[in-house]
C-alpha cells in the first residue's frame, strides 16, 4: 500500500485519532516482530494518514518494552515515509510548562538496555548513521509552518531528554538533566528517533507537555490524572495541525 502522506505515533493519552475518517485497520507483522497494536489508516482533511498507538490502544506496553523497531518497520512496510511522533513529556525549563506543544531539535539519550539499532541481528550491515540533527530538519520546519497556518501555538526547538522509566525521575535526576541542557523529559524519544534514521524514515517529534518535571515549576507531586487532563487540553488543535502537515 502507498499514498500515505503521514504516519503518526501516539503517546501517553493519545490512543486514537478521532478525526480519522473511513478507517481501515491493518495488523502488520514485521521482521522485528509485532508492533504495539493495529495500524489505523484513514483520511484526515483529505489526506491519507496512518496512526499507531506506541503503548498499545489500551496503554498496556511500558516505555522500556515498546518494540520500537517493529513499530517503525510496520509503518515503513505499509508505505509511510514520514513519521510524526507524539510524545507526552514533562517540562524542565521555563518555556515548557504544562499544555505547551513543542517541536524539539535535539535529544540526549539516558535510556539503557533497549534494542537501539536495526544492526542487532548477526550478519546485518553495520550502520553508523549521522545523527547530529536527530529530527529531520525539513519535517520540523513543516510542523512549524503547519502550526502557523492552523493557529496552533508551538515552541520551535528544545532538547528532549529520554529517560528509562517507567517511574518518573527524582529531583536530582531532573536537576542534572537541566544542567545537561534538557528542556523536556520523556521515556519514549529514544531509541525511536535513532531507529527512524537507520530505517531511512523522515521523523520529527511533537512533544506535549503534561506536567512540570520533578522539582520544576510548582514542584507538586505528578499524578496520572494531571498528565491525562493536560494532554487532552493541549491536543485540541492536533487534528488540524496533522491534516495541514499531511498536505505539505
Ligand atoms: N518524566 C518523564 N516522562 C514523562 C513525564 C515526566 O515528568 N511526564 C510525562 N511523561
């Protein structure tokens, strides 16, 4: 199948794209195994868009157990060439408070023990992909342009720190990440971005800030209820933005 203008991977709190019309469901098996769930393919503002819930549609797959390779390979196998990753995150620095949408341009990887390359199998070609710009610059620019056209407020840039989870971070861990230059913290940004590069997919992240990270902002305890309420509120403009992005 081809003609898919854009593939979207949904994160915590984004388990479906309600605005997708004429939805067709594909169960895909890849050379890396099964993705987190079915791929829903439909039309959004006239464009063919594929959607996959990173943690499964019932949020049953924790960040360290997501089969990132299968998720991306499945999207590639159905003909997608561009991937918009929605990542629910905590905000560390001032500009990235709850309900902010951000399009980061850098990543620091603090995860461990995850399969982080497609070169894992014996006999596979060893790849050393350039990763200086971890997100595809042209796709990032198109996201910023789509946000402008649709009137969605977006912070353009920022550094995403990917932690192991599934627990949230300590205040000391976040203080260290701030010193390292991180603006955002989430559990799923890596190895996904690196694998997308190895697979030759255009890939960019739209981060949805759900809470202040530990010790930041008001310093209050982080609850799942807060996270989900803020993701829902911040996602209001996403269908238009995604539709516009798929057009361009
Ligand atoms: N830390 C890590 N991941 C997250 C957070 C956080 O504070 N909020 C949402 N995802």
